[in-house]
C-alpha cells in the first residue's frame, strides 16, 4: 500500500494518464458500455421468471434508475473529471474513506469477475464455430489480444470500443425491425396481435418477482457509468459530457425498452431455450437463417466489448485507488503513453479464472460469475447518488463555489434520494429469490474481508488518514 499522503490531482508525470479519448469515443463507450451479454443472453431469465409484461416493467424501472444515476454522475464528472470516478468522489464527499476503499475494491473485483464471465460467453460462441479449440483456450487467446490493445494506448481501447458499440447498436436496430415485421406478418394472417398476458396471468409468479430478478436486469445496464472514468481521459469533458449523458441515457432506454417490448410480444412465454439467445430465435422465425449466425457474431462482439471495457474500468479504478493511497502505489505508474501497464497485467492475470471452464461447465461458470457481480453495480449507483447529494449540499452551504457546477442534475435532492432507495430495495429483494441466501452470505463475507483489510492496512499506516476520517 502507498505510504505518501494523497495530494489531490497534482500527480507526477510518471503517474499521469493521457487525455486521448475523443468525443466520438465517449459517445460509443457510454452507449455501448451497457449493451452487452446481459441483454443478448441474460434476457431469457427475466422473460421466463416474471413474464413478458413483468420483463418490460423491470427493464423500464432499471432504465429510469440508470438515467437518474447518469444525471448524478454527469454533475460530478463535469465538476471533477477523474479516471477514478465515483470511487474518488466517495473519498471527496463521504466522511469516512472506508466507503471509498470498500466500493473501489468491490467494483474492481466485480469488473474482473465480469471480464471472466464475458470471456467465457465469447468463448462459448467461438467454440460453436471451431469445435476443435476448447473453450478455455479461446478465453486465453481473447484475453491476450485485449490485453495487448490496452497496453498500446487508451486511444486503441476507445477506437476498438467505438466499432464494437457500433455493431451492437446496428444489431438492435435490425432486431427491432425484424420483430415488427413478424408482428405485422402475424396480424396479416390471423388479424390477432399477441398480448403480454400469459396463461397464468399478467405476472405468472406475482408482481414482487420483478424485484427478485432485478439484479440480472440492472446488470444489463451496468457499464454505463464507465463514462465517469472515461471523463478523466477525455479531451474536453465539461463541454461534451452533458450532451452525451442526457442523449445516451434516453437512447439506451429507448433501445432496451423497445427491443424488449418487441421480444416480449414475439417470443412465446415458457418457450424451451435451445438457442444461445432469444434474439437468435426471432431472426430464425423470420426466415433469416443466415442472420442467426450474424447475431451470434454480434453477441460474440458484445461479450468481447464487455471484457474490453472491464479491463479499462478495473485498471483505471486500480490506478485511482493507488493515487488515493488505497492500493499499492506501483499500480499508479504509467508508461510513456500514459497507460497503467502494471494494473492491466495484474487484472489480466486475475481474469484467468475464466480458464476454469476446463473444469466447470462453461454455462454454469458464466452464471456463477454474473451472480457474483450483479449487485455491486447497484451499490456503485448508490454511492454515485450519495456523492452527488453530498456535493450539492456542499455547494448550497458555500463549501464549493456555484461555478463548480458545470452541469446541474435536475430535481435535487429527489433524484439522488430515489436512486439510493430503489437500488437498496433491489439489493435486498434479490436476497429473497432463488439462491438469495447464498448470495447474501457471499456478499457479507466479501465485504467483511474488504473492511477487515482496510483496518489491517490502516493500523500499519499503509493507508494514510483522510481529512474527514
């Protein structure tokens, strides 16, 4: 752990990140960051659990929570652009640094495990085309390629993510068009449109089941907060962020809700899942057989894109924590291109957990890893809303000048309060679902380990005290 006291934003050049992300990179990172395997693959779980209408409501709720979180994060990122994003803001605005330490390490670990999950998902698809190469070996190959991209420069990441995100967005637009065609074709033949009601009613397992499945739903949206980290390496964050955040948030809600509404109407409730994704089933039903292979390629790109973003998010979080003396100082070092090489290599080594698919069924490994990371995103969103609430209170009390606010989040303080309350309800609601007890115990043990490590290192003066501690 670091021993020197945190000195704000005045870092030596050997630990400074380069501001090489362009505006178009920011746009597609924020837009594509939340369109991943959680939508293309994970959508099957809520459809079978809460039914078509319940799924639409769940994604609409999660989208509104995401929008409120983005607005809160936008205010903070425009005022204080920093690659550590909410972990650094927690150190600034929440009285005890233990919050920053806990969310930083939790979020870092969630992205590392998420990267392993996405590597596994991508490798499952690649294995379908080249069965001679085992899944775990595909995971290793993809990991090596992505690691090389990130070691090159942050612009290499931005460029690769730009094209991955473009593929995902175009695929969703094509899917919506195909679904609407199927609905029109069905109506032309039968003069009857499908409804969202199932044989067991509007909500086959009760309305409360919506909250139980919210972890995998919110997991689909998680990644959009990457815009906060990217702001620290953007060329003009105060100018472009307000437009990107508001525009992208509404586009994501539109894409998700419209795509899921079409899927809920077209995809039969209780349908046996044979394809890797309900999206593939829809294209097959439309008679576009080759499109199912294209969709598999899109899901493959989505998984790689998510793993790509995971390396970026976790390496910048590790860099930020080392700057704030909450992680070993050598993770703050960057090369001449401004890349935190040691952090990237360390994360890639941890992500080798994806190679466990050699010993555990790949599908089960994917679900285990997703379950381990889903709720951390909700906790991160709580921290973002809390920091924005604290920041605005500081402005109102004169602690920060009014000019600090470059982008003002609306409906203060209700937006932040509602976001904190609903995310808390989602976290608790999951504990009452299937495997909820196991999830609760796992989270409790993990948080206890992180908090214990905080006091362990603090006692040995490896973590310097914060002014508000």
